[in-house]
C-alpha cells in the first residue's frame, strides 16, 4: 500500500515482520512544519493534564517529545507571556542594545543639563558685574 502525504512519500509494508505489524519506510524528507504560538501553548498545556504524558501528547500531534519539552521549558521561562498578551516578542539581544542606548542618552542628557546650569550661572554672574545686559535673553524661556 502506497500513500502520498504532502511532500513526503511513505511506503507501508507488512512483509518481513513476525507480528504482522506494518513497517513505515520514509523515502523522502518531510517539510518542516510551523506551529502557531497558540497551538504550541495548547500542546504544552495538554502535557500538564492528569494522565497525559509528554510522549503521549507528542505522538498524538506527530512531533518529537524533545520538541515538546523545549516548548515547555520556554513557556516556564516566560517566552509565551508576549504571545498571551498579544505583544510583539523581541530578542533579548535587541533589548540589551536598546537599554545601552538609553544609558548613553541619559548620560549625555545629564552632561547637557549640567552645561546649561553652568551657563546660566555664568550669565547671572556676568550681569551682577555688569559685563552683559540685564535684558532677557532671546529664545531662552524662564531665564531673566
């Protein structure tokens, strides 16, 4: 008996077996399947149901138990939180880059704020010594 399933060709034969069970010969590699995050989540939750093992659930869905264990570990680490909240999940490396950029910008902002305070003090001292006009400076709000 020969069957065609998607991109793979499977040939089932009963000859040569003692118990009469079928032997499955895969003559072509299957294409990689993609699971939606919601499907992965449902499969992982199914493994926690009473009486169901990871191996049973994996066989039921046609995936390897190691894949299901990986998804369980990721879920326990919080990888599915973004999926559950319908937020975009971004790589940790990108988060670290953005945090470093924020730290650099905050440092730069602190330096510029300090420069502005020094310049305001210099203007105040120069006005006291009558080195510059006492008129309000143009373009500088709240500075007289």
